C-alpha cells in the first residue's frame, strides 16, 4: 500500500525548510537550505537573479523529495522576503510553473500563529499560564503573546519588519560596530515597547514563559553551553538564562569575520548576518524583561504538519 505522507515547506528570507512526516506525525525527512532570498534585497526591494536561481534550485530539490516520499498533502508558505519583494509574486509563479509547488505568501499574523503551534510544544514551565514566542527570521521578527494551552489563543502579536539579513544590510552590521548596533537596537525597541503597551504585557509577564525559535537562539545556546559542533536538535527545548545569552553574545561581538566563518556554530552562510541577529535577539529579551528563554527547533513547519494531521483525521 502506498504511503500517504505529509509535507511542510517554509521559505524564509535566509533559509528554506522542508519537513516530511507520516500521517501520525513521525518525522521521515527534515532539512534546511540556505537560499539567502533576501540577500542584497534591501537596496532595491527586489530579489536578485542569483537569489531567484537559488530559490528555484531549492524548490526543485524539495519537489523531488515530496515525490520520493509519496506525499499526499502539503502546505508551502513564503514569508517576509516574498511579502516585501516587488517581484515576490512573479517568483511564486515561476516556482509553480517549474516545480509544481504552490507557494502561499502569508502575512505576519499567520507566520506568528504557525510558529506558535510548533514552538509551544517545547514549553516546560508547567506553572505558566501564558507564553511569549518570538521568531527571528531573516527579514522579519514576530513576537506573540498567547495562552499556554494545547490550542493556544493569540492575545496579541506584532511583526517587526527587521530580521537578521535585512538588519545586517540596512545597518551595515557584518562586523560588530557599537554605534550601528545601537541604531538597530533602538529601532527594535520602538516595536517592543509598542508590543508591551498594546498587549498590556505588564499584566502577563510574571505568569508567562518565553520561547524563541529560529536558528539564532539555537546557535547561541551552543555558545552558552560550550558545545563546539552545531546540532540543531541538541538545543531543542533547552532553557537558557538571559545573562548566559549576554555572555555568549559578547564573545561573538569580539570575533573577526574569519572567526565567524570558521566557527562551527555560525559558519559562512551566517557570518555576515549573525551580529545583527544577536542585536535583535538580545534587545527583545531585554525590553520584555525576560530572564530565561526556552530555545526551540520546532517552528512553523511543525505547526503546519500538526494541522495537516488534523485535516486527515
């Protein structure tokens, strides 16, 4: 009998993720490809030809995997880069024409909702009534306050139009520069303070736990724990104190470009954007007054698989 498997694709600004599972949610295949869709996009708000080719090659490979695993149902989303790029819709049409994959450009709310569904499975704090999830992508960062339940209710969410890649490009933060880092941090703080005010966060802070998803907290967890080789699953569900993150970030800020490239927990694909990622990541937990954070490998693709499972029941 032919398998009837499920798949989820998340095309972000820096990476594209694919998760394939069986109908009960067991992972069969999982990968992330550095497509760098948002590279050099901040200047003209368009995908470069090189970025389009990387995206097409990635989607062609993912289409082959979907066929190989006899996927019956899938959902494929595109987030900040496709939302912002003037040629985003044109790119999505090319993907459909050349690979058969139908990419859905989603808004910040839907991105936050899917990340919440995936990340909340890592919440360890049994006493918390609420959860704050933040997802630092390449082109945007979502912060979400929700009830801590199996079917969480979003109380408030905000999508910040700055992430690791466009933040690095706009503020020229490949190498760490205190002045430029302060300028980026000030922009993030504006959004954080709006989130605090609009969500009435002071009312929830003492009853909420915090989960951060994306590769930045996972990589920083490796620095905080002194792990030399990067293994994403190893940092899934690990609780890190904010002062441990501060210490890890200071180490990274002192590194040269060559040291970041050669570091197993950063690498060539993120060496030029990791300082910006650290600025954004740390400014959020400082502004929110969060003292410890659970790092989550589980994210939007896991949320999509969960919903596809429910659809097949």
